[in-house]
C-alpha cells in the first residue's frame, strides 16, 4: 500500500511538468577527487598486535580504533564479526580471535 501511495504522490508531483511538455532535466555526474587521511600509526604491543595491524589497518586508522570506548569481549566479537560478514572487511578468519582478545584487553572492563 505504501509503495502505491508513494508512486501516486510522485506521479502527481511530476504531472504538471510533463503536462506542459517539459522533459525533466537529466542527471549529470562529475568526477570528484578526495584525499583520505593517512597515518603511519600502528597498534602498540609488538607480536600480540600483529593480527590487528595486518587486518584492521586496511580500513581503519589505529588512532580511530584506539579511541573507541571500552567494550566487553561479546561486544568486540559482535563488532569484528559484523566487519567481516556484513561489511566484507578483509579479516582473515584465523585472526578474528586474536583481534577480539587484543581489543578486549586493550581497555579491559572494570
């Protein structure tokens, strides 16, 4: 029902322009150039940070992740799984547990 109503509203709103014989203006697209911020910062911790440095820096800066609020292991698990499964982040499945442990231990819950 909602789709039919929406289509009717769109058709009514567009009717005067088409009734006068005016075609709608075509959309135009232009190329845009943006520069994404870059950082050389890595996750601290040496070997125990290897999994997060190898997987998460493709999409996130270390600074962005390190400033996140404290989360439980269950919350980090949900977040890492969402990144891999929903957003198709290039997270190696064998590294997920190490990433979750790293993030959980980075800011442990009280």
